[in-house]
């Protein structure tokens, strides 16, 4: 298979590890490279409820003969695993007739440790199945699954109505339909194990035994690790994906866009391994046999890091914009069925200042469509309904500013004010009247004290 000739033996083993992971085998990992013992890749499968180990020998060569197969058979027989086990030889080339005859005899004799052979032709068929680019040894990402862009038990507008429910003076059920668009963003969920032991003459000084799972935004450019809330949304919903069918979603959303994965699965794996190597590298202080203190940098080898799974999926980014009067209110979130994590909340935000957040109180102004905080929401004098300071017409009566929807309401109140008795006019500024009353009482009390009455 000349197209893979540029790969080294170790690179070929890395590639085969990725191939088997994509084929659905479990706990795929490489054996120690320093003591091969006929084992390059080890993995497991479940057949009829029974877990079985598979020991794989990788041969990046033109021809594989019977001695290689016999050596693997012995390695399988002595492999430490509590359960059935079998072997597999994978090569870019071909197998000799004696090698194939040996495997056939094992099968005919119901040998407890059968061997399977995969040659270059088999690899070509597998390549078509998993998206393996044989010309550069990389595995492409073949993904047509997405997290659910909306809750199937509700309609697509439900999140917006829910967001509007704690906005005062507006009924969420009376909202106009928002303009809805969905962008399917590619992400990759990666699970990897790091196992390393660091020893000196005094014994073990550091050990790493860690499983890491993280989610990566996988568009063009350098991979970016997703925030914890996004990672949780993805990993907790990977079991409930749907086919990404644009025609189907076009009946629900006004606009649909799909981004492409920026790199191959192999490149994301390599990036993850490098990242974990840096993450787990640490300096350890220990005391030697001579009672001298030493510092040692403990950096795991690349072979100490085993990527267990790389799961690509499309993460829906839903953006819904509701138009009310003079204003538009965006609400953007990552969706996974009934679950979501908010990216932008333009509903819980005052249009007149920087006040934002769901913990604040907001009131809807039907006059202009504004959503305003308490300091920018007033009561309209004529109709007694909320009005925001941004659109209200104002005028002072009894030394107090009054707010009106428009000039017409203001003029109506002017005429009403002119005909009011003096005591009603005074009541247009109750704090002023109250303060005057208090001052009068204090003045009377002071006079009585001065006259010696009290």
C-alpha cells in the first residue's frame, strides 16, 4: 500500500489505533513500545454479552509470513486477561499462503485464541467506511448527527416565551413570533487516559492516573476548549442526537447554516495528546539517598496518553430575535433538546442603560416597545400604565415631573389640571404636601415651646 509508505512504524500503529476506535472497539490502546512482545495495539469487544480482549500486531511492510502470525498466537495465549481473547494482524501489504493456512487451521480446530488477518485491500475497504485518507494517513470526520436544536415536546419559540415571563407588563403568550435561525457548529468530545509512573533511585516520586474528558470547538482555526457549561451540555446529550437534515429543520427555522469541521480527527487527537502532555507536566521535589533535595520535571511520554474516544457532533446555536415596537430583542443559546446554555440574553437588559441580568426587574413599555429597568420605567399620568423615560413626554406640575405617552395625553392633562381645585393640584406632589405638613407641625411645636405652653 504505497500511499502509506511515508508513515513510520509508530505512526502506522497510531493510525491503526484510530481506525479500530472508529470501528467501535472499546478501550483501544497501544502496548509499551519498549517491550513489544508481539503486541502493538490492545482493545476489547463485547460479543453476546461477553467481553473479549483483542491483541493486534501491526506490520507496516510488504509481506507478512507465518512466523509473525505464530508469534502473535503465542502472545495472545499468554496475554493477561480474565476472559476470552483473540488476535489480529494488520498490514498495508499482503499475507503469504502459509500465514493464511495457519490461521485457517486455527479456525478449523476451534482454537481458543483465533487470529484474524487484515491486509491492504481490507484497509482500503475500511478507509471508505470511516473516512480514512490513505494518502496522508489521516482520518476525516464523517458526521451527520446533531444535538436537538429544540425541545421535541415544545415548539421552537418556547425558550423565548419563557425568557419573557418575568418581564412585567407583557404577556408572553401575546408575543409576535420571533425570527429564528440555527447555526450548526462542529464540536468534538474527546476522552483520554494518562497513565505514567516516574521513578528515581529512591523509588516512585510521581504518578499520573487520570481520565480527562473535554469538548472542543472544531471549526477552522486552532481548536478551542469549550466552557464548562457548554461541555456539560454536549456530553450529557451525546446519547440523544438526531440526523442533521436541513430540509426537515427548514420547516421550523427561518434560516439554517452548517459549518464544516476545520481539521481531521487525527489532527484533533494529536492536539489533545500534546495538550494533555503539557497539562500533566510538573516539577516534583524529592530527597535523594544522600539527603540532598532534587527537583525533577515529570513529563509523560506521548505513549502514556491514550485517547479513548473522539466523538464529533454538531452543536446547534439558536438565535431568536423578537421585534417589539422600536426595539429588537435577541436571545441566543446553545441547544440540546430541552436543555440549553445561554450565549446572549437581550431580553433581560435595559435599553436605556447598562443594567442587565435575570436578577433585575424590568418593565415593558407598550408605547415604544422598550424593556426598561426600574429607574427608567415610570407610570403614565393619564392612563396609569408603564411608560419608559426614553419615549415619555414630560412636564412639571406642582413642582413634580409627570410622564405622558405623547403630546396629546399631556395636553389632556394640562386642561384637566387647569380645572382642578387647589387642594387637588397640591396632591399632584404628595411628597411635597407631606413635607409641608411635617414642617408646619414642627413650626407649631416650636412656637408653643417658645411661649412656654409646652
